[in-house]
C-alpha cells in the first residue's frame, strides 16, 4: 500500500488503543520504515531483481520482532504495515513474511497446473504464480525464474480503491475522533509538536532517505548521475533515524525463562512435526 495509507492507518490504530498522541505518532513513524527495502542507490536493479528483496528484507516477522525490542510502539507500526501489505496483489509481490528462513526451502511439490514436480527433501506445496508475476509485477520485482510460493498475497492492488479507502477512512476517523475528544485544533497542534519537534530527526531522516532514494530510483537510475550526492543524503537520513532510534530506545521487559520455553517448544515441535509428516505421508511438504 502507499506510504500515506500506512502512516495514517497506524496513527488511527494508535489513537484507538493508546488515546495518546505521542505514542500514536511513534506508531505512524514505525509504519513508514519497512518500505526502505527498495532498489535504491545501494544496489543495481539487476541484482535487486535477482534477490527479490522488496517486501522481504524489512517486511517479515523477524524485522518486526527486532523493532519491538527497540521500542514496542515503533514495532506495532511496522507490524501494521506488514499486515496491510499482505492484502496486496502479486503486482507488488505481497509480503515474504518469514524472510530469510523462507529462502532455505527452494523446491516445490506441485506446479501451477497441479502436476507433481518434486519429492526430494522439504518442499513448498506450490510454485509461485510466475506467469502472473511476470505479466503484472513492477519492473524491479519480476522473478527471474520459477520459484517456490513463499510470499503472502491478497486481492488488492496498490493505489487503487482498497488502498485509498484505508487512507481516507483513517483520515476521516482521525478528524472525527480528534474533534470529539481533544478539539481538532488542539489535536493538530499536539500532532505537529510531536511530529516536527519531538520526533523531528525521525521525520527529517525518513524524508531525506525516501526523497533521495525515490528520485534516484524513478528518474536518475537510468542516467547513472548524481550517485555520490544521493548516497550522501540517504546515509545522512539513516544516521538521523538511528540517532533518534537510540533516543527512543525503550525495550519490552522480556521474560527470558518464558522466551526459552517458547524457543524449545518451537524447535522440538518442528522436529516432531517433521517425523509425523514423514511417517504418515512420506513427502515432507510445507
Ligand atoms: Zn510495504
């Protein structure tokens, strides 16, 4: 979905659950972060296309968990971004929720016509709809060859009805909610204060990074010009975000015993499930 939809949606969810403008602004900022994984000046489009990092590198449960450990409100924002993107179509490549683990399994059991094509090792059930992706995906997002189905797709297309509905409904909700609780002018004053004063470095960093990165990706990439300048602006943007990230560092108090119990259960459960499927079915299919 579009960045504005992500930001306003997370801001609304933040107001509903925290009733606190500062925390809601943090959630809105968190919701803007994942789309940093585009083919910016750091990589060539060809390499980016080969490794398919957009909607993978920063759109997965492990990145969301990592941000939660820095600040839970930023983490909720990242999570809301990832969930909304799972509703979008193969055009934008849905979301690769379990990247990088999803890259470990490469082969699939069935092709899209339902014919069995593999039975060695652990297999994904289906191949990715490569023809559909090749036909509809953005230039940098087309797959190079046939791949296992490791992404989550939904029915909605970016920048179309569902996307704009999320944006306008969230915006309207904020206007109504702010008017009936804080008074619209007071709410906007506080919102501007937190966005452009308290979290100014986050906002400046994000604007610098996306502004420079998108200008390069859409206009300058083919001409190969201005790379040092763009790179400098993007690095400065990242530094500002990291600097403010350190300032808002406020990790959840994690119960290490409980985390250990969860980790043991997940790993042992995986082993038992593997043996179960191997004995019952033969082919081990995800
Ligand atoms: Zn995204």
